[in-house]
C-alpha cells in the first residue's frame, strides 16, 4: 500500500489536476469567498470621518491596533464592516479549549465524537457573538473619545457600530465554515492568511522605493530576500518535524480468525502549540503601547516610561517576548494534548510502547518525550519571532512580516497544499477503482 501511494504521489502533475473537476470547483469557490472578504474590508462603517480616522490611525500603528489591522487586511485602518475580523471567533475557540480542561461537562462533550463537537461549536458561536458585541461597543466608545472622528456621536452611533461590526464577524465566521466544507483548506485560517498577504505588495513596493531613494542599499535588500527564503525553509522544516513513538499491537483473535500483530507510530509534532504563543505574547506586549497612545493627554509619566521600555528592539521587550512565547508554548501544548487520555486509548485498543508498561507508565513516558520536544519547539518559535526584531534594530528597515505573520502564512500554505494533494490522490484512487470495475465487467 505504501509503494502504491508513493507511486500515485509521484504521478501528481498538471494533467491530473486538470481532470480533478471537483477539486477545481472547490478552489474556485475558495477564491470567490476570499474575494468577497476582501471587498468587505473596503466597505466603511457609517458615521466615521475618514480624514480624522487616517490621522488617528497613523498614531496608533505601533500598538495592538496595528497588529489587528494586519490580521484584518487593513480593515481596522479603514474602519470597515469587517474591522473586528475573525479574531473574536479565535478568542472564543481558545476560551472553549481552556474550559474543556476545567469543566467536566464540556470535557465529556469533547469525548462524544461528532455530536459533542456540534454542541461545542454552537457554544463557540454564542461566545463569539458576546465577545464581538463587547469589542464593538468598546470600539464605538473609543471612537467617540477622539475629537472630530465620529460625525454624530451618541447612543444611535454605538448601537449601529455594535450591530455592524458584530454582523461582520458573524458573516466571516459563516464564510470560513463554508470555505472549510465546500472549498479547500481551513476557512478561518485562509481568511487570516489573505488579510496578511493583502498588504505584502504595498510593503514590497515601499521597500523598493526606499532602495530607489538611497535610504536602503541594494546589498541590504538582497540580504533581506536571502534571509526571508532561509527563514521560510526553516519554518517548513520545523513545522513538519515529528517525534514518532513506535506502537505495537499484539496478535488477536476474532471468531475463528487470528490476526497478526502490527506496528504503527504515534506522531508528536515538534511545535504542537502552532502560532498561538506568538499571537498571545505579541498581543499582551502591545497593550501598554496602545493604552499609552490613547491616554497620551493624561500626562502619566510612568505609562510613558513603560511604553518606552517595551518598544520594539528594546532589551526588556525582547526578554519578555521570548519568556511569554516559551510559557504559552508549554501552556497551550498541555491544553491541546493530554498524555493520560492518549495512554488510555492505546491501552483500550491493546497497543503499547515497547519496553514501557501500559497505563500510567506510558502516560509518563509520553509526557516526558512531549516536554523535551516542546523545549525545541519553543526555542524555534523564539528564534523565528525575534529575528525580525533584531533585523529591524540592525538595519532600520520596517519589515512587514513579523514572526507571527510569517508563521501563519507558511503554516496555512502548507496545510492548503497538503489538502490539494489529498484531493488529487483521492481522485486518482477513484480513477483506479473505476478502471478495475470496468475490467472486471469485461471479463
């Protein structure tokens, strides 16, 4: 079977893609859905003075608003109907995952399969609505606090803002689910991916313009390209890295038939936590800068001092950023992967790790291996996320792609390409099955 799968994979080419009608429909649906999302980022929210908004946003780009603006594809800077983006849904998903570890009823639902997953998804949607409404109301109050930004401040503006932004988030959540079921790839991830990539051409043009003006030398620009290629290759390698634990299954008898024992592997990803640690760390570190920018007229010296110490490239910022990434890498890995449940499932199906006693000893061994590879995963995340900070300090070039956005782009691209390959393999398997049936009928 393995050799047959490898042979099919080697035959994947443009001709195989051209014959995969279902796959092409899915790709076109995904492209159309992402175009709808991009159009929505240009539809402005009612009641906003665009000139005053541009002036205020130029002062807030260094804070958390700048981060959200990049994830939303510029919708925050234009205060569009999709300004909240898909972030409330991601926050709700993380909250649900945290609650499943402490609430027994949710933990039981997680173990009930498809039915339990539907209930958890419904609760995630409810929490998304609440979070989106709260954030939208906070945005409306913050906009009213800026002079000449809101044309007609008052309760009507706040209500319309809450309805518009919450509705935009719910539409994006529905659009992401449609992409996942009817398109290709993970819909939520692709929406974030398209928002980040949308600003890439402008960033490249800006860098080339700086080179044309002589602000950046050609050698620096070429060096940036080389570093970007090396970092992308490094991310691909580390994201694919796994530690495979050998699992053996003994001989078993079902009825009058005796089945031989077989072996398989338990894959443990080097970076189990994904991009969550950098997102959490960068968001928390940008909060003081955002608060200081909004409260710049308050005359608070300690807040100004803290903001200066936590500026990009500052030693305190680097240390706290690395420490938070490491903490969240271990914290989130402990949430998404439970060695005890994995050991219990292996024991129920008769599987065991050679040399390790089933049950509690297996859980301890899996936890020991997982802890060791998480150390490597956390170091990898720190290196990828801090490299742009060092380059900005050394060269003064305003990099558009930070570590978090680069991780998201590469991870989503890898996932989407693997799903396309999976659909092509399934299409080729279907073709082989049809040919074998036709041959059987002719005989």
